[in-house]
C-alpha cells in the first residue's frame, strides 16, 4: 500500500523554487570564475548542480503533467487491489 504525504502545492513550489535558486549559485560561479579554476568546479557542476537545476526546473514547469500521469497509472492498480 502506498501512503501519500499531502503537501500544499504552494509549499511544494516554494521548496522547488528555493532548491533551484540555491543550486544556480555554484553554476554562476562556474561561469564567471577565472579559467584556471574551472577544473575545480567542473565535476560538481556537471554531475550535481546542473542535473538538480534541470530536474527542479522541469518539475516546476511540467510537474502537473507528471503527477497526472502517475495518478492515472495508479488508479487501475488501486481499483484492482480494492474490489
């Protein structure tokens, strides 16, 4: 049985917005840092900061579509589990 935690949509948007803004700060540092320091920032920027920013941005933009698809897929399973 899947237990869903209810979270207000405004709260969820606020959390994702703050994550998105906070993870954009190191990317700005990567862009505007001197060329000699770029190798120090390359790994974390490529594998942590940028993917988190992309995922939070996509979730804020099209998260409602993903939630709708998930709810449609779980509805037949719930009906089969609870006759």
